[in-house]
C-alpha cells in the first residue's frame, strides 16, 4: 500500500482543500481546466440539500474543491470564481 505524500507546512481549509502555499508554477492549461471544472461542478439546489450539478455528490464535490483551490492559487478572488459560474 502506498503512503500519502508528506505535505509539510501545508494547512487544510474549511472545505478540506490542502493549501500547498504559493502556486506560481500553475500552467495556463491548469487554470483553463479549473475554470471549466468549476462551471460544470457548481451547486444545484436539491430537496436533500445542495448537490453538484454534474456528478450529483454533496456540494462542494471534490472536483469543485479542486477547481476552487487552483483558481485561488492563481490569484482569483471568490467573486471572480463565482462570476465564472455564470459566464
């Protein structure tokens, strides 16, 4: 069984996203993919509570958390990420 990488100096936010520190080495491809992923895996109201529009998991799903982490690491504000959902 493989062990998980040691993320020394990292912290976990309330969404369970691991903060790896500065992400200045993000490639344009990663940011584009994160933008599309955030659009696809956005919140949808449901009788049992918010769920993911794309995969149906409880929102925020792991893909929505990953996309937000990449975009925040690229310097996007919460407002810009939320505006990406409608555009």
